C-alpha cells in the first residue's frame, strides 16, 4: 500500500529575470539567494496567493483515472498528447511523462519535441491550470532547454482547454527512465550513471489491460494492486463494503482488500497480493471483481450491520494524498 518512491534529483538553479523569483520545489533553496528553503522564503508569499484547491483537476479529460495514477502511483510512464488546435510546425510531438530529469516541469528536446512532467510541485491549487501554463510555454521554448514553473492567473487556460478531449489516453509504463534521453544506449558515463540511479529507485509497475487505471506493483515484502476508480466516493464505499461483508472483495487466494486512499478527488482501493502474483495473474481476477463491483454499485437499500462495520473499517483506514 506504500506509495512508491520517486527518483530524487536536484533541480538546476533558476536565474532571476527582471526581479521575478521563479517557483521551485518547496524544499529547494530559494532562487533569491537567501540560503533558506523556498517554502520559508518567497514561497510563503506564493502560498498565500494559491488559488482555491480544485478537488478533481483532471475531471473532463479522457483517462481521468489514469491521470491520477500517473501523478501519484506510477514511477515511469509516458502518454502521447494531442492538442485541440494542433501542433506548431516546429513541434513534432508532445508527450506527457510521469517525471523528468532534474524534476523539470517540462523539457523541449533538441529536435523540438516537448516532454511535460506530471509529478511536480505546482504553484497553485489547480494542477490542470499549472500544467497547461508550463505546456504553453514549452511549445515556444528554445529547443534543448527545460521549462520552469511560474505563477499564472486564475483565468489562464487549463489542460481541458488545450488538449483534444476526444483523443484516447493510453499510458505506456516503462521499466526505467530511458525515455528521458533520445539515445539511451549512447550516453556519457555521467548520464548513464544518473539513469541507473533513477531506475534503481523505481518500483516495478505494470498497468492491467482488462480494466481501466489498475496498476500492479512489486515491493520486497508483498505486491499490490492499486486501482483508481471514477465512481462517487460514497457509492463506491458502500459497494466495497457489501462485497467485503459477503467475502467477495478479494482477488483470489492470498489477496486482501486492505483499504483505500483518496487522490485528486477519486478513491483508490488497494489490495495486498502474494509476492508470487504477477501483473498477468491479476487480469482475470480484476475483470471478475469489476463485474461484482458493478452489481454492488447497482444495489439499493441500506447497508446491513456487517456491511456498515466493513465500511467503517475502510473509512477509518483511509488517507488523502491530494
């Protein structure tokens, strides 16, 4: 159930332009040169200017559940993005990535392609608006340069305004971060060593093919399945409680539904799995569970005493990531 550990890298020190202090990670040194962390210096003023928290920032985008999973659960994955108004002539492609080297919010490659990083601190309460701002500036950035986060107005476009919401959203999960570089096999020893360090910090992860937004991951003690679900929280908790009380909440022998957490307005049930249970072993049990869940979601009427106890157990163990 533990959240995977993201690769830890140091961001390049931003340069001050016209007295503006760039937004950086909360724990990074403040770019003003004070020697204090950003959150204890200019980040205080930024925090006061944060927009109202958007509970479901990816709502309305295709694959909302996968957006949440890539933001919070998956170490290394990419998704090609299609813009509503098409790509500029000098931008061959735009790709969403879970994380980029040096924790850059975005990167314009030498060939003009854009990589947009999803797992970054954002300066406002609307992740979608902040990502859209970085994307817009990346499209016009000089090739071969990273793009930093900046504060943007509350009326600025969001991802829902920039992306083609009719285009499919299908993540490709990677074993490592070789997608960071254009030719991973022919990099300098320094770059190769950096990739090796990043790869060693990532938990092996796979996306199931039979259901949406369900991700298997491997840990030394046990494996897990974390499944981002789109259903209203109260209805989903009732359905999970009905299944649990009926002994139908597992994914097979040796598995157990241990609880859930909330991320970006969606609920994420979590199962413990035996270390011998691989991603491919989860496919049929997950499909069968999806059918049982659909039936439980369609069930009306109050919960029984056993079902209420099961529901209370889930809510007592629930945490919120974002």
